[in-house]
């Protein structure tokens, strides 16, 4: 089972009660910290978000505690991220600790991470690898969160340009992992 970003978290959740045929996990740019905490870190990385940080942290803490807020009481800049439906979804999403989930899986794992990923930093791959000592790790030099080569000076190009190729190391790493002879 393979998952990218939040999908990697979904794969870890699914592996807690795996189907009999599940023979391994491929975690690509998967968070190694709870997503609520990651969201706060991502916002804090931009100094322009400084004035919003206390409110954002409060919102995330409320959602982690299972509490929603009336979106009309949320700052206009944050409202698109915290609609009623999204808040209900985030309560569930923020409840998962990827490290605790990873420690519950003892099967084969491939952790794939780009070192130019601005969303889920390379340190997340290290956290997952520590929790999954049986894991193989494929670091992709210069790869962004979209597992494509970084485009200098164009930080969002790999998100918006479908013509950009995947990182040249991605498919070979997956093939090696899938083709490996395991008991």
C-alpha cells in the first residue's frame, strides 16, 4: 500500500488492521509528526503569519481536543481553512500520531522523501525511520513535496505544472523495494 503525504498517514492507519494480503508500505513525503502540529510549523515558517499564529495555535488545539469553532468567529485570513466541514475532518486527521501508528507495523516499509520538500521536511523521514527500524529509506536529492525536481525561483511550479517529470530516483527506488526478495 502506498500513500503520499496525508495518504501516507492513511496507509499507516490502514496497516493497523491490515488485510491479509498487505505485504508492505510505501510512505512518500509522509508526516512524522501529528498533522495539527505540522500545520502550525508550516504557518510559523512564514514570518508574515506572525499575527495569525496565536489564533491558529488556538484553533489547532481546539480541534485536537475535539472542539470546533464557529467559522464566523475565525479571522477572515483563516476562514477558508477552517470551515465547519473542514474542522470536522481535521478533528479526525489531527487525532493520529504517525509515530505511534508506525510502531504498530512490523512489515516491510519504504520511506521516500525529497530533501527540498517545503511542506514535510526531511526530518520527518528520520522520525519515521526511527519508529520503523525495518524500513528502507530513499532520499531524493532536490525533490519537492510533489516528488519532482525543484525548480529554482519557482517554488510552486512542481505543484502546478503537470508536465514536470517525477524525480528520476523515485520509480527505481519503488521498483527495488517491490522487487526485493523477502520471506
